[in-house]
């Protein structure tokens, strides 16, 4: 197959959408398919290169660093899009958001009669910290943002989601067709329980206390991740023997450092900066508990990676996180954005270290249901299905199929669709 993917972010960006899109593109390429990716340039200049077999085209952009350090919008994308279609000749198009570049790609695909699949990674909460007067204008913002997204996604051939919760959200907002459920995946060969890791040595290498109970977060350090709730909870928990390590970078980093200083937690909260993939597994295997306090997760690749490494999870009871964490089975849940409840649950979890091995084992078992072999098989099947549907449409348009044959084929395509 010849697959064209498009989205507003791609490696080396490390947000969930970029990580998923990059892994999917590279794994499809490694499976023998031809893959091209369109994503806005990170340095402002137009780029065209090959990375791990994937042809990556990046239109020039206007950087919007005053809004967010990673924000950029393509300046003139249509010629770049048309040129890539003309020389790559895709059979299928897979967009990963509803922003301008993806609109251009979907329009070009439609003009050529190509099937288009869309994966949704969007929630208005992801943009909330960067929108003026969000609190007072929330209903209007939500209505406008969802309408913008659904205007495109309701025109697509197939829509995929990462979780049951993600599908329910879209259905509730007006998605007209049932989405296909395919996990965002975790690399089980890269992230696993490694008993050979010298936990104290790894902690020392990151400047962490070698023996204190270690609560770890790794991911984007942006406001919607609600790390402020976690820091306040640590302060109120009364557990001075617990330290928090925060791995990653983002727009909220300065504010969180100021919060830590104001609470007098400078010796117990450690900001590690960006943690390279090559070091992440050892760090996860050196933590006692992984924390995900966000209230805007449609699944959570970071949490899946920690689960694959056999960590108990402390998470907000919000959006799709309860699909990953079952209370007292592989972790604990607290009321989203409730500092007191988070502090109480954290203190109780820290007080019962004898439960951690069982929780960690349960985490690993659950993560195994999200391995990339299943994700790749799901998307390969979906791509083939969409291409066949496109051929049927084309044949019908040219009078090569009778109506009853089309009906039979259409019925076969609906098999395995998520109800």
C-alpha cells in the first residue's frame, strides 16, 4: 500500500499525537508499505527528507511561540500538498487532526477519489489553557471547536479512536458514524519489567534520592496535564518520605517550578527535563508509582508505557484513564482536579507498599492488550478495507458493478466495525 499521513505534529515532537503518528508511519513502512507524512515544519523552513524509510515533507510555517513553544501554522500548504500527491501517488490518506494542513490533504484526496481515514486526538481541554477567557466562554468555545472538528470528520470514510471513552465523546458530540476502536499502542519490546535495573544507580544518575518512595510523571509539562494538582497533593499528603520526579518539557514548566518553591518542596520535587527514549525504560523501572493527573486523556501512551514496565498507577478518575486503571487492581484513582482527594489517595497508596508488586503485575497484563502487533494489524485491515471500498465506488461510478453487488460488498466492509 501507498499511505499518506498528515497532522499538525510529528517526531521529534513527543506529544501523544506525534508519538502515535510517528510509530504508525514507521511500523507500516517497516512492514513493507510506502509511507509519506505531511506535518508543519518545526524550524519554519520547508523540509523534505527521509527518516526510517518514511518520506517526510514539512511545509514552511509561521512560529507561534508566544502562544505555545511548539505552536506553528503552515504559511502556504496547498502547492506542497499537491506536489506530494502528484509524485507519491497515495492509495489511502490518513489524517490525525482537523487543523488547516489536514483539511488541505483531505480536500486533495477527495478531488482524486481517494479514501480518507481520520484518527481523533482532540479535546477542547487540550486548547483551554491557551484560549482567552476560557472559563467564562467555555460553552461557546466547546460548541465552535467541536463543530470545526466534526465538519471534517463527518465527511471521512472511517474514523478511529483510541478508547471506548473517546468513541462515546465523539458520538455525544455528533459524529454520524460509529468509529473504529484501535488502541494508540505501546511497544512491549521496548517497555517491560526489567529486574536487572539497579534502581538506586538509575535514581542517582537523574539526581534523585536513592531510597525515598518515588512517584514519577513522564510526558508533556503543559497546563492541561494538571501537574499542579499532583504537586499540591504531595504537599498535603503528609508523606515526607515520598519524592516526585517530573520528566519532560512544556509551557507550564516555569510556573510549576515557582509552585514547588512556594510550597517549600524544592528537595522533594525534581524536574528532570526531557527524558530520551533510551533512558525512559530504566527510569520507569526505578520508580515506585507512576502518576497521571490529567483530566483530558483519550487514552495515554505515557501511562501505557509505565504499565508495561509493571508500575502501579495513580491517576485522575477522568476521561479514558479508568479504562487503564481499575481501583485497587493495578493502581488508584482520585477525583479529577481535587487536591484533597488526590492527597488522601496518594498517602494511602504510599502506606501500602506490599500491594505494589501485585498492582504492577496487573498493569503489565493490561498493557499487553495494547501491544503494537494488534494496532498494526487493525490499521492494515482498515486501510485495505478503505481501499476496496474506494474501488467499489469507482467501479460503480463507471457502471462496472451492478447495484446488488455493491450492496454485498458494502455489507462485507461493515464486518468488525465497532458498534
